[in-house]
C-alpha cells in the first residue's frame, strides 16, 4: 500500500497537539510520544519536534511545531457547526400552515417524495407560499439534500 507520508505526518502532528503538556509560550511544549517511530523521525527532521530517541515518554515540540499542531488539529478535528436556517413562510402561508394540527404537520414533513432517493423522505422545510388556495412547501431532503416539495390542497 502506498501512502502519503506528509499526510501521515500532518495527522500525527495534529494528534500530538492532543497530548501536549508543559506548554511554554514561545518555547513550544512537550507531547507524549506514543506514535509511529518513522513518522516521529520525519517530524524531527522537519523541525517540529526534538529528537524522539531516548527513554523519556514525551518529546519536545518546537514553538513552530506546537503552533502547526494546533492549526492542523483544529483543521482536521474541529466539529463543524451545522446551521439550519429557519424556514421562510409568507404571512398567508404561515397562517395556512398553522391551521394544520401539529401531528399532521410532522406527518407531512416526514412523508415527501424525493426524486433522487426514489421514495419517501423527510423534508427540511425551507420555504412556504400560497399558490392560489394551495400551500406549496419546499425544502431539502434530509437524506440526500436534494430538492423536495409538497403541495397542501385546500381542505374544503
Ligand atoms: Zn433524497
């Protein structure tokens, strides 16, 4: 198996950030060194850590190494915030939508047809408007992110 050693180095360096201790601002830090030996040697050659040889269970990190480790750690492992925008409904669409009892509204949202999934799916409501006396709801499929819509016919 061929693999990208620089990527391994970056990920290892990122994980070293997780096991740093004795941080000295401007002077780097120390990190536990239970990682692949060859990788640690390459990180040493790149100037990020001190020579990993020796009995100490931790290795010194240069200031540059520590800062790069922190940056890589945040890049690879930070949890991405998923912002779900509030649905936009026109005033009359919202009025019509609110006339529908909540259990029925949930039922409607959970039973839309998604062309990409070729079947039933749940909708993430994005917008609603009236088309004549029908309420047209549109949004995205919770499974695939594709466009879905539902038309609610007038009741009487
Ligand atoms: Zn879908």
